[in-house]
């Protein structure tokens, strides 16, 4: 038997700023997915537990976010895929992004993790300028 959600799904994101990158903390991916659907927002999810390097991270994100085959597998290309093509597709309803289990490894150290999160912060700013919600939640492995 599936446990019922602990919060009203329509109000789950009401207390969360519309353009933010934050730790997932009190939320879980399923509740965020349901809330995104209820709001009519895009839901992007990536589980990064099996990644060890920057390239692993970028490949997993590209695969799980279904980026085009020509994705450049670098942080600039990641930013471009999170912003420009979507903007050119017309009005966007909003985004809820979940990055679960970002690795903590010697090849994916604090500096590289911050660079990754900075890409999502910059994407949140991009969408904020267009008055579109872009909420990104993350956790570390």
C-alpha cells in the first residue's frame, strides 16, 4: 500500500521561492513530481548515484533529461539545454528539477559540485527574468 502524501500536493511548493536552487531536505522526489504535474510544470529528474566524474554527471543528466544527441557534455552546454532551446519552443509553464545523490568523490569534489549547482542557479536566474518558475532541488550521496 502506498503511503499518502504528507502535505497537500497543490500547496507543497507555495512556500518555496519560484526561482531557487536548494537542498531537497524536507521534500521527496515523488511529492515534487506530483506537485509539478498539478501545477502543469515540467519535471526533470536525475539520479546521479552511479557517477564518479564530471563527465559521468553530464552524461547521466543528458540521458535522464532526454537532451538531444548533440549535447556537448560540458557545463556551458548544460546551461544552454536548460534555457535557450526551451525558451524558443514558446511559453513555458515552469520547472521543477531534482538532482538526487550528487556524488562526493575525489574526481567530483566540492569545487566541481558548486560549478554544477551554479549552472542551475544561472538557469533559475534566466527563467526568473522571464517570470517563469524554475525550482531545483538537490541532495548529495
